[in-house]
C-alpha cells in the first residue's frame, strides 16, 4: 500500500508557445513573421523539420480541417492543448452552457479578445485553463493575433471580418466536439464544486 509520504510531487511540464521536443516529433513552427524567409515558412524553428504546408492551412478551408488540425498537433504547444486533461471547472462550465451556449460564448470571446485590430494585451489575453474555449484557442492557434498571423495568414493590425471570426468560432467548436463528444446541445444542471 502506497503511503503519501513516499510519493514524490511531480512538477508540471513547462511548455510555452516557443517550446519544442523535436526528438518526439513535436516542433515549434511559429516564427517571427518580419524575419521569416520563404525558405523557413513551415519549418521547425529549431530543427528545420518540414511537416506542414502553411499555405494550405492559411486558406482557412473547413473542408480541409483535418489537415489543419493534424498540422497544429505537430507543434508542441498546440499538441499540449489537444491532449491534456481539461480541468473540471471548464468541463462543468461547458455542460452548463451546452453546445449552443458554448458557440455564443466563443463568438463573444473571439470578437472581444482577438477581433480588433490591436487587441489589449495581445499575446497574453487567453488564459491557459478555466474554460474549454481557452484550450480550444491555444490548440487551434486563435489565441492571439501573432498566432493568427502565422498560422492562419491574417496580418496583425487589421480587425477580423465576420467571416474570419465565424471561421475561428467553427475551429473552437470543432475542438470542443472532438474533446467533449458527449456535450449536449442545450445546457444542463451541474452542481457547483465544493
């Protein structure tokens, strides 16, 4: 029988948006757009691996979403958000809202925090936990305008159009569908955590 005193406390992995684990095929493709050369676009900034076609992703074609999601999962930061456990508060929040409510919340959040030409605190406006929308934004590279510029080809400094915001809302909802396939359409009662 294990005793608590014999267990070592594990420290959380420090994964950031510029982290990579190239040996395990988890890279960092996000590069400085101003310094990016055509030869570097789509390559890991650390090992040079070419695993994504950025032009294909930047077409923002929902009929090709599986390629986009597969490409995003090759980046360590995005992979992290596709595979970590979603915290219980985020799960409960999603169940209270249901898919319909989550879509409305995603539309509102995206418009407010990434939709403007120059969002306040850009690069820091999306928390890491607490709402499945945050997980989705990091996983699908619609968390800040720098990620949107690199991954989705929409330059910083211009407001997003309604079509672009709809596309990002669709990405968030597809992530939620994949991570929480049993989420009901309508919200349901979930008791508060003690």
